[in-house]
């Protein structure tokens, strides 16, 4: 087997244009071990932050862990590429959507289980699920509150008010009205200009399709670069 020049391969990789894509077939062993066909997309934000996202063929998130993703896409230097799946670029777009959503609502931003913000969100969320499709006005209030609390931290005065009423044993419905009135008066959350701005869109650097070995696809045209 011809010895490949790793340094040359790396230099050639750096000269590839954005949105370059390829695909390889999963092996029978990978399928047997539970690896799902789909797409991996590598993205970069304007501030230099990188993101890796892997989805299955239906666009469901599989992983955002670089370690797990690199393990999933690893292959030998002589692995033959194969045609991409017909929905490859739609799945790449889905990866970008997931990355942008993660920027907008970072995981864990509600805090620990003891955090007043987390307590309030969990209680309102559980109440929202318990009333289901009844009490339309209450559901509307709850949906507005849940979105507001998820996106923005509570003010100190709101934390004191909410904690005091929770200790007094107010009902869920009463807690909704208390939080809603605070929100209507601008006293519930700290809303900064930066939080209201849309997160920057990442640039798609490249993508790799992981194709079912039992499927054969015709070559797909590349998307138009915008």
C-alpha cells in the first residue's frame, strides 16, 4: 500500500472551499453496533467557536460530542467515498438549526435544581402539563412565562417575591398569576439588549454523510454557495 503524506493531506484539506461535503458507507459492524445513517456537520461561528453536530436520517440529534463524533466518522485514508443521500443537504441545514438553537438557549442555563429560576420554571412547566388543553388563558400565560424565564435570568426582587410565596404554600395557579403580574410590570426578568439579539449564524465548513451500506444513491449536485 502506498504511504500517504499526512502533512500534504492536511495542507490540501485546509484549501478546501466552505460547504464541501462527502460521504462514506457505514460498515456492517458499525450498523450491528447501533451506528445510525445520517450526517455530521462541522460549523464555525464568527467569533471562532467551532461546533460539531450529528443527526440521523430523520434529522434527530444524535450527538454534539466531538469525541463521539470523531469516533463515528473515523476511517482509513484509503476509504472510498460514496454518493451522498438525497436528503444530505437538508440534514446539514438541520444541523445548523440545532447549533443556532443551542446558541440561543444554552443547556443548563436554568441552573441547578436549587436555583430559584429553575424551581419556578419546573413548577410552572409541570403545571402546564397537568392542565393540558384546558383553561386556554392560563395556558397562554404559562407559555409566555416559560419562554421568558428560560431565556432571561430573574431579578433579585423577583427571586425574593417568588421564594416568599412558595414558602407560604401558594397554589400553582396563584404562582402563575404572581409571576405573570411581575412580568407585565417588567419586574420578573433581567432582559439585556444582547439577549434580545439573534445569535450569529454559523458558517458551514464541511459535512460528511454516513450512508446505509445496503443503500445505493445516485450522485447529488452540490448546493449553491450563498
